[in-house]
């Protein structure tokens, strides 16, 4: 769902969005950070944002923010709980774009704060578009923020919504495939809490490393203009980019639905949808992928989680537990 206003993009904006879409399509499979970077590049070029972030819902009241930029600097990923009166709950409930003007920023100010310690910054304008799945559910958000009042235009709203649609499609195709690493211990109802701790701990170490690499790069660039020094500086810049990419992917890996689930844990909505298509329609992995607009590898990942949770080893066995509430199929 959008704001409902049709906007004709200017030639410059249309060109920037075509470029962003092209970059997303060309991004290496599984490079979620690269997808986020393409979206941010378009936001900076077209809407002149001061800060932006991507968020994904986990469970009933958790939001993981794997990607954040504030004033041109990357921020650490975060895992947050939210209540029924904040922006995350509102966006998930209504499935439409939030703008600062609709409530003078009350919802956006109730959420994540921006700026560094001792240098808080107040968001004066905001556009937060939902990442809408084919079934109409909201899986996440793309946020564009400004520290200048009344900064964004109606075209800016349309740009964020367009990028959110492209990002959701690209994520469904690629990013959900990154679920194979066993980063979290299994078996406890507090696994998601441990995942958050894992994100914060490793992210902190990565950010310290990235700061040292950036400092070394600046020192080399200021000391000489020789080709060898520039080559080393390029290598250090590459290392810094890799740190940022891993930082993003770690947040997604450690909070992936099902990644920390033991036997008999409840199925996620997407896992239940895959299970229904296997049990009720007998669809193959490729047919399920086409129906749900996800990759075939993602289907296999969801099925492996289903098998683990319901205690079976192959798809044919699912039919024997189809009436069980653990599969959520008894009412279908």
C-alpha cells in the first residue's frame, strides 16, 4: 500500500532509480549489504537524506536493523523490542507509508535515536515505507530521515516507496538464502535474546577493527602519493567495506527466523506457507518458489526448518502430521 498519490518522476530522478534497480539486479547473490548500499545511493542522490536505515521484523515484537547510515557514516546493527504505540507496530499494522507530517513526528521520535553520544540529533522529517510481501504482510521497512524541517517532497515519498518495493523483491530473491551458519545455540525460548547479544558483541569488535582500518587509510593517503602507497590504501578500503558487509549480514544471520529454533518451536508465517503448499497442493520446490516469489534455495531452507521443528526428515512425512497444530494446517 502506498500514500495513494501518483507522482511522475523527473528525468533525473527516473535515471537515478533505473541505476539503483540495475545495481540491485547486478548485486552478487547473497550480498544483502550491496542491496542496501544501492538503495542508500539513490536516496542520497535523489532525496538528499541525512540518515537512512533498513529494518526487518522478527517474531511478534522484535525489529532487527542490519543497516544504518547517519551523516555519511555507517552505524552499528541493532535488535530492538517494540510496543503497540511505536512506529514499528504502526507500520506493521497498517502496511502503508509513514510520513513525518501525519503526526508531527510523534511515531518516529518514539523509536530509535540518532547521532552519537553527546551529539544527539533530532529528526525533523521522515519517510518510512513498508517492505510488503506478496500476501500483503509487512516484513520490514526502509526509512529516510532528515534533520531539516519539511525537507522531503511528494516525489521523495514516491522514491522511498519505489526503492522499498525493489528492495523487498531483491531480498526475497537473494538475502533469505543466507541462513546456513549456526551462529546461535539451540533449544531455548531465550534464543532470540542470545542472538541480540551476539549481534552487539561481534558488531562492537568489527566496528573497532573498521575504525582502525579507516585511520590507517587516512594516514597512508596523507603521507605520500606513490603508487604503492595508493595500492595499500585501496586494499585497506576494501577491508573496511568487507567489515561493513559482514556487520550487516551478521545481524540478519543471528536473527533469522528458525535459525535458533529447536524441535517443536512454532513455525514462522513463511515456513507455514511453504508447508501448506507441500501438504495441500503437493508442489515442488520450484513451483513453491514461483508461487511465493522467492528463490528455490530459500524454499529448501524453509523446508529444512520445518523438518527440524516438526521432527521429520523428508517432505513425504509432512502429510502424516498435517493435522497437527504444530504445522498450523488443521484449520486450512
